[in-house]
């Protein structure tokens, strides 16, 4: 995201809205998060780029990491790779799921809203919590396409939204603690994750051009 629109990094698909699309990634280079996104794929592996964003541990860096992780996994699956290409980020997301989000800084809010600043900050935190769940659902959808049991989590984001109704941070946090974590762990307990990792050829389980 930039102040007045959305930048798309891929030039392999037809643009659907030219007003908010550009092949020039330099416009993103306004801070460390933008630099990491603009440099995505320029390192030895795309996983390394994702790790840089994860290590920054800010609200914007986590949003960016999850966005790129969704694209990374989808691309690997489209190239006949396995849904497990994103399993390390998936497990990191599970560990973060019930954690507080990074603090919301004024500069993180990129548009004007009628709500109070406190409400805007709460909505930003809610959005990140929900986006963590959306990433899990994405991986579930890829797993379902390969008839893997993890596909049972494909509907997690939809169920969370239905159960908590309007964007309410406290309700979503409670849902995660009482339902979300139990659901995840019933499908992929830690021993299953460890066993899965042991079968991977290398940590990112995918080629650098995945």
C-alpha cells in the first residue's frame, strides 16, 4: 500500500485497474517495509525476503509478509508444487494467532476515516488478526485441493467472521482463544508439523523461483 493506491508487483497478469497498478516498485521505497517488498525475490530465495519482513515485527511488515506469503504459496501450487511450501510461515502464524498485534503507529493509518483515532487503531489490529486467519484459510484451500486433512481449515476465516459478526477486536480475540486455536491444533498438532517438516527437502521446500 501507498498513500493513494495499491501497487501490484507482478507483470505476468493483465492489469484490471490501471489507476492503481504500476510495474515501478521504486515508489514503495519509503521505509524498510517498502524496501523489503520492492526487493522481494531479489535474494537467494523468496523465503529470505519473507523472513526479513517477519523480523521487522511491525504492523505493516506483518501485513506485507502475509500478503507475499499468500502469493508465494499460490505460485508454488500453480507450478505443481506442494501446499507445504508455506508450512513454516503457517506455523509461525499459528504461534502468533492469539498474540497481541504489533502497536499501531499513526503513520500506519493511510487513509482518513470518520472514526476516532482509537477506533481506527482497533480496526487495524482487528484487520491483522483476521488476516492471520485468512492466511491459514488460504493454506487450507490449497491443502483441500490435494485432499489433505489440513483442508478442513479452508473455512476458518469465513467461520470467524460469521461468529464474531461486526469488526470487534475483543470478540475476535475471544474466538481465537476459545475456538480458533483448538480447531487448528485438532488438524495440525505440533508433532504432525514436526513430522511434516522432516519430509521436506529443504526449509522452503520450493525453488527460489517458486
